[in-house]
C-alpha cells in the first residue's frame, strides 16, 4: 500500500512539473512575440 501511495505522489509531482513548464513556456513565447513586435 505504501509503495502505491508513493507512486501516486510521484505522478502528481510529475503532473505539477509539466503544468509549470508549460506555463513558463507560454509566458516565454509571449515575451518573445512582444520583443519581436517592438523590434519591428
């Protein structure tokens, strides 16, 4: 039972990491677009 709980926590942590990375990537892309628009 303990092993299953640990695996579940690991899965949740993995999902959180994916969400954070996706949010950072979207923000980074938005910043790049703003910089490009300003350069032009």
